[in-house]
């Protein structure tokens, strides 16, 4: 396919927006070689959907450049005209486009790419710059007409956001290197992209989360945000809550955190068992050739219902979750599981699951080890699991946000305000009847 040099025709005005074109140029992605970071996301999209081709494209005013093209001839020309493929529609609307039958869909059926690529079904999602401009698209193509399930669509939406997050991280790193403040910029960007700005409201639950970074050192390459948390709806009435902690420093740790979050979200849409999701995350760390980093994670998959929630809990080397019962009793919710590392072989049986039930007034606390390992600058005693348990019991009757605030105050008082490690907490409290 040749590139159409003339942008005349029924193209959206947004395609030629100078600010958008500037964002495309600033991304530094045009006319560059394929990269594992984007190809890995495309491969995951194919595994989730069963489609035959996946693309991440970057589009300027005349062409759509295939930064990642999985499932096509590696020797093929890696671009087509901006008017030839559906990417310009994503730019014009800023919204996803699903065409279960591309050959009859009036939005795409006359585009040359439909015949050239043998598109039977197409699902595309905008990829945005740090400034919010649509610079391209992330899509999957099936040779045959077919629907995409709501779970597959949500997974693809997450993967497209992961592509945008990768671009934002690179942008932040370039700016940070220019300003000499790489650690701070990376930490800010990672926190914004990997920790939800606000948690969704699961039915019948009062939820809250906080993240407190470690004391800054001001050194480039210093510890950046390694903790992440998430709460999201999966299938039917199922919800998932996740807490993770990546060991290490710098950009390699950032990439592992990014991989972990989007892999968990994608796999949770296919499996109701948290142990299986954690095992598949381990496999992703191995298969996608990440650096020699390890991470711990805890995951609860649950279903709200009359009188509370029921669920399964699994852990990969993570501190055990705690349940605060309505009467103030605190219980440890533990499950055996190895930490996740490309250097450690693992099978599904290496991850156990524990069933749990929360009744009205009960709460489930997930946290990172920065909480229990809080200590003063003189390396005094750790805050520890026992103090945490007592502090949680003392929050009896408090709502979710107040509980986390009081736990942080207790740990901070113990450490004299010194934070040697990132600390994250998330709590799910069943609203009393």
C-alpha cells in the first residue's frame, strides 16, 4: 500500500490540528523500529481476543505508521495512507470504534485497508499523548466477521491505556533528564497512570485507598513509586481488588509495575480465581523478558450480594490481608504463594487461595510492607504486624477513609514521620445495614 500524499477528502479536522501533529512529532515514535514494550501489549491483545492481527499506529497528517504490527509479514511496508485505515476515525471522535462486520459497516467498509488487510472485524481504541491529543490507535483485526465480548472490549481498552501510559512515562523521563529531576517526574507520572485517581464504588461497599511515597533523596535513579493498587469490575457481579509492590529502582521497575497492572486487569476478565491470575502474571514476567525484578502482590476476587460479599484471596509473597470484623476483632487472611520473578520457576499449585466472607460492618485491608516496616531514622523497632493489628482494631466503627487516615497516623507517629519505603493501603468496608 502506498501512502496517499494528499490529505484532501472527508478527513476529520482533528487530523490536521497543529497541536496534535506537534504531539505526534514529540512522541518520537514515527519511523522507528518495533519495540518489545509495544509488541508485548499487542501479543497480549491477540491472546485475549483470539484475533489474528494487532496494531499500535501513530498517525500524522498523511499516514498511519505501524509502530507495532503483530500477525503480519515482518517485511511488509509498515504504514498506510491516513485515509486508508480507520485510525483517522479514532482521531476525529476520540472514542473507540468496534466494527464486528467491517465489510458491511458503513463507517469502514469503503476503506482500502479492509480489502488490503483482509479485515473481517475491527476493534480500535484511541492512544493519547500526555497532553490528551489522540496521536494514533491500538486495534485488533480478525479475518472473519465476529463480535467482541464486553470483557474483551474492556481488556482492549485497558491495553490501549497502557500504550498511552508507556508514552507518558517516556515523555516524563525525557523532561526529567532535561531538568535533572528524573526521579520526581517518574514518580509523579507513574502514580498518576497506575493508581486510580478515584476508586469506583462497588455495590454495597465503602472503599478508600492512599499512597504515601518514601522520603525523597533527590538523586536520579532513586527509588520511584513501586507500590500499586487497583479496584475494578470484571465479569457479571465479580469485582477484583489488587495490591502490589515492585522491588527495585528506576525505569526497569517502572516497566514491571506497568506490565503487572495491565496484565492483572486483562487476565482478571478471563479468570475468576485470583491464584490463576497471579500465576499468569508470573508467566507474563517470564515470557515478556522483563528485567531481573521481582514483585509481590495480593488479590481478592469477590462478589457483592445480600448481606455482604464472598470471595477468594490469593497472595504472591505479599503481606497477608487483614479483616476487621464489625465487633472490632481483627483476623489475618493469608494464602501461601511465591513472589513473582522471571528468575523463579512457578506452576499454578505454587499459589493457594483462601475463601472469605465479609458481613455488614466488616472491612478488608490490603497494604504494602512499607506500612509494617515503618521505623524511625535511628533504625528503631518496626511498626510491625502486631501494632498494625492493634491499630486496625482501634478503628472499630470508622468508615473506610477515616480508617486509613488513622492507620497512617499511627505508623507515622511510630516512625517519627520518617518513610523509608513507599506505603499503600486500600480498604473495602461493607456498608452496615
